[in-house]
């Protein structure tokens, strides 16, 4: 069973928009890093499924939109730090076994 091609999580757009504004894209990061980052970020955020973007623009209060954007920014910063710490731990483990 397939629900609908139009149904998606609104946070996906907010995350992509924020990453783009921070210049974190496939051009500046590896595809694996970007995919890992997006997964980590989205897993910290509650799903907000919509069918049409216009629904969110019309029904979302400005304060709620601002809170969603702040949640995205916080989740991105937490995820970037997590990935950096993990990469550092992996590099340390690799050098200690060499």
C-alpha cells in the first residue's frame, strides 16, 4: 500500500533550507556525511507530515514557525558536534591500533 507521493515531513524542507543557508551541501561535504547529518537531525525532530507546502504557510502561526526553525538549528548543531566527536574517536582508535 502506498499513501501518496505528496505526503512528506515538513521538517525535511526546513533542514535542507537551513543546511543550504549554512553552506553545508554536497559541494562542501561528502554525500555520506550529508546523509548522516540529515538522518541525525531529523531523528531529533518530531515528524510534521503535510501534503502541500501552502498548508503550512497558511495554518502555521509565526511563533510556531520560529520555534520549528530554532529546533532545526539546535538539532543541526548537536548533530554536527556528534559527527565531529565520532570522527575524532575513530581517528584516535585507528592511530592507537597502528
